[in-house]
């Protein structure tokens, strides 16, 4: 054997040992290359069948890529688990916020403590109050979605969209108030506030302002008209 061949054998042997240390159970199959160990005269040394330096480099890169891939997969798994945990936390927070909003929504439409209505639920309200209420009944600027009271309940005396309970004098049962706000019965001003918050998607009217008693007085007369009673409209 020439000196050049001996150096080449030693170099390949060292490369083979490095691969054996980094991947103890590594079998390289790359273009017909297989790395294995055989026992020589004085020591166990790795031998290569159909072996080349290019194949070793390819195999070593493959092993490193496999290790990197495992690390990336683990990192992705941890990121997904963290994302799921954050999503669950956000969902719980949103659910709690929605529950709090629903629990507090009835307070916005119920008569507040110490409130004294500036209209009468039994009728006999001043003509100027009814006239202003009629204007507000058609006013789409009260809503955020272009609705007015007339959008759902008709105009020019063509009453529609009322449940049979509307024919009862105020306070009476209103399905929307019961289903969405947990109120068994409502006064006219409370019904107006419910319509403002729900169908018209707006803020409640000011309990101390002129709009609420005007519109409430008008709705008292509408109720009387729907129920077939004498009214002032």
C-alpha cells in the first residue's frame, strides 16, 4: 500500500469515528454506502463499503438536518400549545365580559331608583307631549342602524309587529323584555328604552330628558288605539 493510500485510509477512519460518536446507531445509505464496524488485528475500526468523502458529508448533513427538524417540530408543538392556551384564556375572558354585559343590561332599561315619570301610563297626556312623541316615533337619528319606531311598528296608524299582550294597559308583559332582559312586565318608558337598546342598537334615552316622556306618552296612545280604546291620536 502506498503512503498516499495509507493517509487516505486514516482520514476516512477518523471521519467514520466522528459519525459513530454523533449518531451511535447510524446506518448511512446514500448511493449504496453503508458504514459498519469490523474487528481488525489490533483494534475495532470502522470500515466503509463503496465509501467516499462526499457520501460522508452528505450523511453528516442528513443527521444534522434530522436533529434540527426534531427541534423545530418540538418548538412548533410548544408554540401551538401556547396558542391554544391563550385562545382558551381569551375565550373565557370574552365569555365573562359578555355575561357581565348581559347581567347589567337590564339596569339600563329599568326605571332607576327615585325616578318620577313626566308622563302618565293611563293617558290624558298634554297634546304638546304627544306631538313631540309622534315626531320622535319617525326619527331615524335616534338609532345607529337607520331604524325608527315606525320601521317595526308601522306608520300613519297602520299598527303592526305587536304581540297580543300589547293590548293590555301598561305595565304589561313584553316578550322582548322578558326574553332579553328578564323583566316580567314593563311600563311604556321601559318599553321605549328596550327598543332603543335592542332593535335600534342605540344608547337608552336620558331618563331626565324630554324625549323619553314624549315618546312614552305617544306609545300609551298607540297602545290604546291597538286595543280598540278611545285615544288622542
